C-alpha cells in the first residue's frame, strides 16, 4: 500500500511545515494524493519537500504561489473528487473574486504516456506528465471565480486503467493593502505496479 506523506515543508527538510488541506485521497489501489498550504511564507525562491515511507516507487510534487490572499481567512471550503473516466472535475463553492487553485492526479497502470489538458478558463501552473513519467500525471491550475461555484476540470488524453483524484481550494482575496503570498503544494506518490 502506498504511504501517506509524513512531512511536507517549504524550504527543504529543515523548512517550515505545510498544513494539509483536507485528507489524503487514495488513487486506485496504488496511489495517494494530497494538498498542502502555507500562509505568508517568506517571499523567496525555495524548495518543496515531502518525506514518505521507503516503499514508494515514484513521487511528484507541484507548487504554486498566489499573491493578494487574505491572511485572516485565506481559504474557502476545499472540494475533492475521484473517478476513473477521462475528465477529472470538481466544483468548489466560491464567491466572485476568489482565486481557485486546483490539482489533478491520475494513475494509469497501462503506463502509456497519457497527458492532461487544462480546462477552459483555467491557467495551467504545473504539468508533470507523458513520457517523463509514463504511468501517472500531476496538473495544477488556477482560475478567478465569477460566481457561487467554479468548475475546475482537466481532460486525460486517453482511457486510463487506474483512477484519478482532484482538489480545488478557493483562496480569499485580501480586502485592503499589502501583498500576501501563500504557497499551495500538491503531492502524488505510488508504489510499484
């Protein structure tokens, strides 16, 4: 069984601990996916770090930084989804002006180099996919909400044998003055197929 991450940090193994958003999701029988965040890290280039048990075959990390996020109430309610079709989709509750950050993962035991295509209106931030990894992919994007629900979606380039998980987290806009930058990080890991 794949392991949950035991520590995720901003700034390497001795860095600042990130806070998990929601719970780790099982992706089919061999994968795990999680989302983490950090409010107001130092404004700098740095390293994302996660530790897992020794039985992990492959791991992926992706991260984005977003500016002008409220520091008192930085997030709305996390939405998650799972499935096994070709369209990872989730629609969190939002208010106009929220910046929704999402992450989508898939595990494909066919290992046939499939890719992810970001949904309409979303800005792709991270894509780890295709021939570089073969059996899985990770994508992260963001979109500015204009209503009470914001659909975040991806399209997988072919049928998968396995499954997917997706997270979407609304970030609340700062109401006045100052720049605030949280880091949102997603991880995916799997054991040998």
